[in-house]
């Protein structure tokens, strides 16, 4: 058991120690733990719920659940994995209770955008149009498939990490991702075609600027 640390020492504790300190009665430990990981937790909630209002509600549900259930953590996984699992479960619970509006733009993680047929474009209007298209496509997936794709294809977690977060087998995550991608492919094919056309146009412009004959 860890005793409540003196003020100013909590920032030097590990995640597991902070969680233990919270269970032991430290009034600031849980807040510091959540603050350390709030950006990634928010990204997962936002990616799964697809709009800020629902994401904020789900995240608050998750924080309350984690706060109350901290004493059940047994250290069998990383604290961050446990936190992400709580957030994903809170999101899935809300999705099952209340169908997510299909017209809300999806705030996908920019580093993973290409995996869903989008790219970081200079034109904000075109970026927004693509996000709306991705949102509409994602809304056609089941909550479980969407959560798996958000973690693997948009947040960059490995299949093994995603399985730990979702509390299911690795094969289940692979299956959900595979089925989700198969359903997304025809709905997002026009984005991939547009991206290929833009790439070809850019390459052609570069060739002309360099004085290379067309077709070389």
C-alpha cells in the first residue's frame, strides 16, 4: 500500500503509483493521472463518438467509472490500457443507448487519415467535405467495428494493444477491422480515386517544372 504523497511529489510518481495513491486517499492523484493522458483519451472518445458533445459526455462517464473502480485495478495491464478500456466501454455504452447522428463530421486523427482514404489537404473546405464523407461511411458500421478501426487505423494502436483496450481476443479485433474496412472501401472509393488523381496531377506538374518530357 502506498501512503498519500506529500504535495509536490505526485508528478514524480508512475501511473500505477498515482492510481494507488488515489485509492489510498490522495485528493489530487487521480486528477494528475487523467491530466497526463487526457489528450489521447479525448482523441479516442472523439474518434469513437464522432461529435464533441457525445464524446465529452462519454469521457465524463469514463472518468467517473475509473474514479470509482480504481480499487479494482489489479495491475495485469498498463494503467493507460485500463484507462483506454474504460473510455472505449463508456463510448460503446452510449452508442448502444443512443444512435449517433450520421451527419456529424468525423474529427479523425490527421496522422491516420490516409488509412481511411483521406489526406491532409491545404483546402479547409475539401478537408471538411472528406471528413463528412468519412463520418457518413463510419456511421454505417457497428459500434464494435468502429471502435476497432478508430484504435487501429486512426489512433495507431497495434492489434494487440487494441485487443487489450477492448477486452477481446486479438482475432476478434482483426476480424472487426477486416469487416469494417471491407464495408468502408466501396463507400470511400471516390476519395481514393480523387487522391490518386491529385497525386498524378502533382507529379505531372513537378515533371513539367523540372523540364522532363511528358510520359518519361
